[in-house]
C-alpha cells in the first residue's frame, strides 16, 4: 500500500494527499481487512506499476451493492500496455463474486486517457460532482 500511495502521489501530482501524512501500519492493516475495501496492484519488474482502490457500497433499495473506483493509476513508464484494463477486469470478477450490479468511476474533464478507457469499458453518464465541507 505504501508503494501504491507513492504511485498515486506521483500520477495525480498530489503529494500532499498521498505522501505528506501516511497512515501507520496498524491503520493500514485494519483498513485492508475491511470487507468493503478493494485494493489491487499490478507489478512489473518487481515493483508496483499500477493499482486501484475501490469501495463496495451496500444498497438499500435491493439486496445488492455497487463498487466505486476511488483511485486508479498506472506509472508513466508502464502506460498503454493494458494494465489499467486488467485491473478493472479483475475488479469486475470481484464484483460478480460479491453480488455487485455495477462499478462506477469518475473522470476529470481533460483527462482524455482515463475517459477513453472508461468509455471502452462502460457507459458514460454526464453528472455533476459536489464536495460538501464538514468542518
């Protein structure tokens, strides 16, 4: 997870979120043991080349769940080789085993590679995203 966090910090150009205040080992162990957390990593040459973090969301309207891809990144040196697609396909298999009916992800305007990947694998919905402050 530490290597994946470092990759996210670099790929998203966001070291303040992913590298400035890393969680301790106990926190990471507890987080990884949670049933609703999915963390996948792809390796190349013995190092983390890409990965994703997703969360299962149990629904109330039916006995089913959906999965939200929170973070997905591939190191620049390993892009355009199918790793992101392979990670999502692995997540799809996990979703089937977990009785999920959908996987969803958001992409930022201008992130054309991510948008192209997600359009290849799913149906695009144009929605608005809002962050609501809590403090």
